[in-house]
């Protein structure tokens, strides 16, 4: 079982991407850029451009996965609000930003109503403040 998730340790690191692919692709790009500077040629320019394109591909793939996940989280939370909070408050939640909804997903069922009301009343300036206001953290162990 994974470690109990809290505000302090909720950031998700994906080792293959964060600790292998990104560093390797950045090192490759730097190497190609140095080689282009040392020996300018069309071939070196193409390899430098290609290495930059690989970084862009990995970033785009990661961003698309996170965006799809954010959409699923918003849908899950909308359904959760319908079950746990009064209808009036659930309808007000549609005015929250995606970031606010995503931050509220960490709130346990017993405190989601109060935090949702406070978020709808603009009591939180940032999503960080929402997360820090959560007393009973509900971990999200299925993120990509």
C-alpha cells in the first residue's frame, strides 16, 4: 500500500518521465546544441532541432494526459457534490475554476461541503490555500 497521502507529499512524480526521459532529452539537446556551435552544419542543425522536437513531444504527451485526467476529476467531483452537498451548493460549484475543483478532490466527504461553500464564497485566494485548509486528507492514488 502506498504511503498515506498528505498535503506535504501529494505531488506525483512519474519516474520514467521526470527522472529518465526529461533529463536524458535535455542532455541530448544540450549536447547537440554544443556540437552545432562547435561545428556548424546543416546536419548538426537538424539534429539539434530534432532533439528539441523530442522534448516537445514528451511535454505534449504529458500535458495531454494531465488535461484528460483533470476532465475526469471535474466529472467525478461534480457527481460527488450531487451526492454529498445540498443542490444549491452543488449548482454554485459550477462557477469554480478547474483548479479549485481539482484541489477540493482531496477533501474527505465529511468536510467537502464546508470547503466547497468557502471556495464558492471566494474565501480562498489560491488552490494551495484550499489544500492547506483540508483537515482530513483524502488521497488520490490513481493519478498519472
